[in-house]
């Protein structure tokens, strides 16, 4: 039988390559062992006789063991041929089947159960025929049964070793797959944490820069007419920028490993809305807070997310509507927290279109991503009576399964 493997130029015959035959040291040792054992048995067995032909037959019968690793099927067939040569003389009957047994084991160990069954089915009739021709035992004698047992035993042992090797390979593959999954999960978590930090940095910087921009513009306008008010604006800018630097320092500290005993960086929560209200009042936004007392004790991730939603919504109000009035309502239900931010839209009574080049829409997208991470929802759009409305719902279970990123209402309307 000749077969050509795809992608290989080497033609194989009975599993052995025409280009090279690998002879392993173990096979050499087993070949020598077969030769030695059969020669040792000759003086111990009265039926065996030493002679040049017998030694020649022993060597010929043992040589196929050299091929058992490279081409077990070919080695098995050659082993039967060598066995026939050996039996035409006066062989050592007890150790004579050793080479064929070793080759049969190699077939089952390499190819598994199916090959072992085929080998056994083809070998049993051949062994019976050999025994009837060369053995003094009858067909139903105990000696015949002992010789026939040498056919299934090495095949069964080889199948057991083959199955064990395959099982071990599957376990190793599963362990490697689990390790890759753990690495991918770790990388995914790192990416999510970086995205969260990027959203926090955006919120802090955007709020601070918008507030500073408003105060700087008013201060420049009042510098000559009302120096005291201009100085007050500068002090507000200093406080806002200082708070922003503190927040940035805390968030960027998450990117490095904290030293032993170093306190965890502070996280802004709904309890900090009072400080946010003071900064907005100084910028001309009349802010009313309506926070449910039950919302004072929330899971840390939910609390921080609600604060960031309020901060981003009010930053958009200050950025796009300017001096106006706004109202924040935070209500806690049985299983979720609802946040609503309303503004009057400034003097025009409606939210103006975003300024060119400001990256309009990133604030709402950032809020949507932040809420989606907790399984929350977001709605944002203009109010019929004028102004803008942002509504968010956050589940109280911080471990809720993330949902697809929510879409915001108001498609086709001015984005913030």
C-alpha cells in the first residue's frame, strides 16, 4: 500500500518513509535483547539446538524490531516472515514470539483500538495456521491457547497506552485553552479599566475646562469694571483647577501599583454634588438638587456612576446653554436608581447647537458606555418646553450583566 500525504513530497510505504528511517535507541536495545534471550534459551530448552542456521534465524526474526517505531505495520509483517524463517530450524519456542509481540504492541500504541482490532483479526488465523504446521500441539490443546493469548495481550496493552496518551493530550490542550481564556479575560478587564479611567479623565477635564473657560471669560469682562468680582472669578478658577488636578492625580494613580499602606484614591460620589453645585452657581447656573435620602447609601460603582452622569450632564448644560437654571433629581427604587437632569436651555429657552470642533456627542456616548457597563439605560434629548433632559436608570446590583450600549433619544437633534 502506498500513500502520499498532502503537502509532503515523501512517499510512504506501510508507514515508513522512502527518504529516511529513524531507528531509536530503545528499538536497538529491544532487538539486542531478543537476540540474547533466544540464544540464552537454546541450552535450556531440550527441543532447541544451537547452530549457524538457528543463530541466523534468530537475527532475521529480531531485526524487524528496529522498525517498530518508524513503521510498526511493516515491522509486524517482517516479524512474521522472520518467525517463519526461524521455525524452519530448531528454534527456542518460548522466546521466539518476542519480536512479533513487540511489533504488535507498537501498532496498537500508535494507531489505537481500530488498528488493534484489525491486526488481531488478521493475526489469529495466521497464528493458528503456523501452530498447526510447526507446533506439536493440537488445535484445542492448552499450549495452543497459550500461544494464541500472545496476540490480544500486547494489542490490549498498546491500546491502553494509546488511549492514556490521547487523554493526557486532551487535558493539556484544555489546560492551555483555559490559560489562554484567563489571559484574554485579564486583558479584557484591563481594557475595560483603561476605558473607565479614560471616561473619568474626560469627565473631570471637560467639567473643569468648561468651568474655567466660563469664569475666565467673565473675569476678563469684569477686570476693569469690577476688580473684586474679577478676583473672585480667579479664585474660583484656582479652586476648580485644583480639584481637577486632585481628581486626575487620584485616577492616574490607579495605573500604578499602590505602595503598601497607601490609602485608596478618593472616588467622587453623590455626596459630592454640593461642591459641584457651588462651582456651577459661581458660573451662573442656578442648580437645584433633589436627592432621595435613600440614595445616600449605594454600591460604590453605582454611586460613582450616578455622580459622573450628573457631572457630565451639567457640564454640557454649562457648555451649550451658558447661565441658566437646572434641576437634578436622584430617586432610589427597589432595584434601581433613577437620575434626571433638566435645564432651561439658557436665555433662548432651548439648547443651542454644539460648537464646531468641540467633539460634540462624546459626552453622551461616554455616559452611555458607563451605564452599559452596569446594565443601565440612558435617554437624552431636548424638552418640548425648551432646554435639555438627561435621564438615566442604573440597577442597584453592581454585578449586573452588561447590556448592549444604550442608544440615546433625540436622533437628529443637537447633540451634546
